[in-house]
C-alpha cells in the first residue's frame, strides 16, 4: 500500500512539473509582432479626426514594415476608439494597459482624452506620444507621456503677437468648453493683454450641444470688437461663422488649428471666406521631407493632405525609431529613447525632445480661406 501511495505522489509531482513547464513556456513565448496602440475618435461627432489618424498611422506602418519592421518584427496596430470623450479615453487606456504585448501608444488626439488616459499610461509605464493634444497640462502628466506637436502656450502666444502686429487692439474670444478650448483661450487672453491689447469678451459654449450662438454674437456685434478669435471644432465653428455673418458682423475671424479641416469648408460654405486659420503643416511647405510626404500620401489615398495626418505619421515614426534605438520593448528603455530624440527629420520638420515632453520650435502657419480653399497667407 505504501509503495502505491509513493508511486502516486511521484507521478503527481511529475505531472505538476510538466504542466508548470508548459504553462511557463506559453507565457514566455515572444510575440511575433510589435504591438502599438493607436487611440483617436474613430466614431461619433469627431470621427474625421480618426480618419486623419488612420491615414497617417497606416502610411507610416506600411513604410516601417516594408523596411524590416521594428526590432526585426512587423508593427501591428491595435486601434482604440475614444470618440473624443474623456470617459471613453479612460476605457481605451485600461484596455491597452491590460494587453501586456502593447509596448507603446500613439494617441490620443484631443487634449481632454490625453489628460484622462495619460495617467493610466504613466502608472503602467507605457510610453505614449500624443499627436494633437495641445493643452499645456499634457506635458506635465509624467515622463512616459509625450506629444509630437507644440502646445497651446505656443499657439496662443503666437496668435496674440500676430494680431497685435496686424494692428488689432480689441478682441473677443469664443471657445469650446474643453481642455483644448480653455487652454488656447487662456494663453491667448493673457498674452494679448500683456501686449497691451484688450479682450472685450471671453465666451464659451458646450461642444456637441449648443447650436444657437445668437446671444454671444449679439453682445459682440454691439461692442467695439475688431477681430474674433475662435477656438472651436468644425461643427460649431461653421454655425458660429454663418450666424455671425447673418447678423451682419463684419469683424474677421482668426481660428485655432482645430478648424483646419475640409468639413469646415463644406459646412460653413460661403461664410468661411476670409477666415484665418492657424496650422503647423501645409502641403505647400517646400521642404524636401514635407514634399516627399505629400507625394506618398496622395499616391496612397488619392486625396489632398490634411494638417493632422503628417503629425500622426511622425508620431508613429518617432515611436518606431525609439524602440529600435532602445533595442528592447521594455517601457523604461523606450521612454528613455523617446526623451533622447534629437534632430529627427519628419514630415512636419525636425523633432527634438532632448529631455522635454514636447518638441521645441515648430513654425506656425497662417492660412486664409479663399474661393473655398485654404491658402497660405504668411
């Protein structure tokens, strides 16, 4: 009886060792791809920004994989739809963080989404490069969260200087009640005031909800406003500008970078004429890198380049470059490589982080709508 019990115990131990070995082997198996999460609003009211994201990401990944991938493996994109909403962004971030094979994140698009999701990436040590989140606080989330574009501090202050140089002294601001809208508005207002200008009204609205802007616009019409600064997305912006023109408001509009979309031109129609829009990339950029991107983009998608796809493209390229330089998929190693990025030539110009969490000094471009198209004014 004792011999039988001993035999059973030995067999049980052997079986346990075999099962443990199989389990360990399965868990330790190296993935066949380099998985990178991409977060943006792919559905909902802001889905066009998701289209821009996909265009930029897929062009970059196609090129990366055609030249050997990252660390000798193809890049695999894992999309996360945050719908441009902070709560949805948290859900996306939690899903990404639960997938231990995702080694980096390109996203999110809107500032509010990045501010909500960023702390989750920071806590889980997942290197992240946002592609259009301009709120100043994005750069303060933590040392795992970067952005490929400059922030609202730069856009707001530069816009204030431009308007003063144009001779404007009395301005009214209308902005979307979001982290992005408030960020640009706050910086612009302080900068313009510091330069000796006067902000007569600083009015906000609820994006996705408000449709009638007559109260705000009537106040502005009955004031000494010389120019209107609009920090908005295209749906509400088209309504604001149409309603302003219907009220007989003649003051020119200067809009933030979020308005540089084809949808704005379509929705606003003739009312868009003469609107000034800030951007950081335009297809007329004569640099070799920009023109090479335009050529590849138009060949792949058979359409004109927008302002945002080049930034997404560069964010993915910088992420891939950092992983290769790190020589590892370890989050800390990739984070260190991103921070050390210097003189990276991309579609949007040269990117330098060198310890900062946003690039230093990318030029601001002012467009104006003429004959239903964006053209460079300066």
